[in-house]
C-alpha cells in the first residue's frame, strides 16, 4: 500500500500538508469485500422470525402467547465474539421464565 501511494520517505521527512494528505487517504480508504466463503465457514444465519411479531420481554409471538422463538431463529445477529451466544442464552431465559 505504501509503495502504491508513493509513501516511501522516513516519517520525519513528511511535512504537515503531506501528512494531512496521508491521513485523508487512509481515512477515506474503503474496503469492498469480493465475496464470502459461503456456508462452509458461516457462523450465524439471521434466522427469519421477524422481531416485530414477538414480545421483547417474553419472546412470545404477540397473538399466540404460548408460542416462543429464541436465539438464532429470530432476526437478530451480532458481530462475532459472543453476542450470538449471549442473545441465544438471554432470549432463552426470558422465554423460559415466561413459560
Ligand atoms: C462454527 C460456528 C462458530 C460460532 N462461533 C460463535 C462465537 O464465537 N460466538 C458467538 O456468539 N456465536 C458463535 N456462533 C453462533 C452461535 O453458535 C449460535 O448463534 C447459537 O448457538 C444459536 O443458538 P440457538 O440455541 O438459537 O440455536 P442452535 O444452537 O443451533 O440450537 C438449535 C438446536 O435445535 C436442534 N434441532 C434442529 N431441528 C430440530 C428438530 N426438528 N427437532 C429437535 N431439535 C432440533 C439442533 O440440533 C440444535 O441442537 C458460531 C456458530 C458456528 C456454526
């Protein structure tokens, strides 16, 4: 990336306008994914049950009080790192307590 931009000098040789240009270039740098690895490495699905049809307190379907949806089958997802586990467990507890 440095070679592509022509940023080859030692840092102390850059003057402020040049540094601002470097900062602007980096700040506006966009990464466009070329694709995904598909289901082989997929970790979460955003299941398909619309949250608008569920009670956020009990996870029960609004007009079917004894029917509950929790976890990954619900249209909720988070970045990798535990948010999906947390959602599955927390929504499960809410539904379990209500049931
Ligand atoms: C490889 C991988 C890595 C992941 N890593 C992370 C991570 O690091 N952090 C994170 O937060 N999330 C991670 N996730 C996502 C996380 O595991 C899920 O979002 C979470 O486990 C969903 O919990 P759940 O109880 O909703 O569904 P699931 O855990 O999928 O449970 C559904 C259960 O229902 C059972 N079942 C299905 N059909 C039937 C049937 N007809 N009758 C009876 N039982 C049935 C299944 O066997 C399964 O045991 C990962 C997922 C994968 C695949």
